C-alpha cells in the first residue's frame, strides 16, 4: 500500500494560550491520522476591523480574499505554502481562516463554540465542546482539542480511600478573573489555606501553576507557600511562559479553577481525576454547559459550595473517575469526512 501524501496544514494562532493550544491540538490529531506538517501564522487584525465588520466582509462577493487578508491582517498569501487544510481557534481568526480557505481552495476547520457568529456557515467543520451548539450541519460536538498526550506519563495513583492521598502529587492550575468568574483576595486566601491544610494533614505534594489571568497578589501568596515547603513545585506563568507546566499533567490528581475551560479539558484529557474550584462570585449562568458536560463524564467533580477544605477535596477526588479513552480519537472521527476528501 502506498504511503499517504504528506498534508500541509496552515495553523492560525491568536494571542490566547487556550486557543493556540486548541488549534495546534487539531493539527496534532490530523498528524496522527495522516503524515502532516504545519505552518504556523500569528493572526491579528487592524484596530479598525472590528468583529461585525470582518463578518460582513466575508459575505462580500467579487473582491479577492487575498485583498482582505492583506488589508485587515497584513497577511501576504504569496509567502504561504499552499495548504491542504486551514485550522484555527478563537474569533479573531475566523474571517482570516475563511479568506485563506477560499484563496487556497482548502477546507477550514475551526475549534470552539460558534454561537452568534454569522460567518460560521462558511466554515467547513466546527469542533464545538458545547453539545447544544452542534446542531448546525457543519458542527460536531467533540472534546476540547489540546496538546496533552495522555500516553506521555504513567497512570496516576488509584485514589480509592483517604490513605491513597497521603503523599500523592496534586497539580493545582490557577486561572483568574473572566467574564463569568471574579476572584477576590479572600478566594485566593481560601485556596491557599486548602493547599496548606492538605499538605499538613495528608502530606499532599502540591504542584502549583499560575496563568496570565492570575492576580499578582495571588501569585505572591502561592510563592510564599512554596518557600514555606507546602508547595513542592511552583511555576509562575509570568516568568516561565505558556506551556511551562506541561509536566503537571503527570500528577496523580488535578485541581483547576473553573474559569479556565481549556485547563479543565486538558486535565480530563490527561486521564486524571479532576476537581473544579470556583470563586464565591459568579455572573449567571454560574454553571456553564461545558463544565456540566465534563462533570457528566465523571472525571471532573466540582468542589462543594463555600470555603474549600481538605475534607471536601478528599471527597471530590474519591468520587472522580478518570476517562479511559483518548479524546484525540473522538476528534479524529469528527474530522474523518474532511480528511477522506483530501488528496491521497
């Protein structure tokens, strides 16, 4: 049997780590199915090209896509190796992906919910993590694509009783304020007390990572805990940068603040038991459909209301049931019709 031709993927990246990981995660799924190589392009638009304008321009016929790409994004199509597939995640890259797909006559695959996007109908395949938004002909419900390889680490320690948590490694992934969640200083204090208490009572070996949204005051609190010995490993995103805590997905269990859907999905993908932490203040809807979907799968358990405690953490971790399948296989199945139509 002849070896399949190597596919050329054009991966669009915006300035948000979660969306970057989703776009690159889709490319990795494709590369598992077919030989492939990726060309990465950073996408940003001119200050005047607001979202509604970009959406309207997509619908204008008679103007070369290359013209809009140069005018809005500064992208010169002459510098791009013609791709077999265009991949993107995040609204800033939607119009760019559509224009590039039109110019090169290649399918455009988008990872993320497309609610309220009038130009979504021009996308060939939408991978959405929200079931209710998978009703369109071009949308499929899948896990969130990401860069986590669940086979990269040994299986976690089984957590069936309290004693199993003694000396276990638990990764804490900290987010911060978002459109739905607001973390007050008291929230960070309560999470820090959870870390100190679980270390003191059970000898939990904490690995803690911050993110670009974590407040400076919170970073200082957890850095001090690291100095005290309550935290075994500490990664400050502001110093180390995106991807610096990748090894944390090899911990025995994970605790993630609920503001970051990407980090929660990555933790579930890693086949770890996951606990979701929320601040006291939330803007309705307090529970998103994505979080509910992860909870329904059994791997993610939300911490009870109120201040987080060691007892609450133990209860959640003993209830969590890590997934056994590989989420990349689910995403690959959703992409199969697109891949089958590409040249062999």
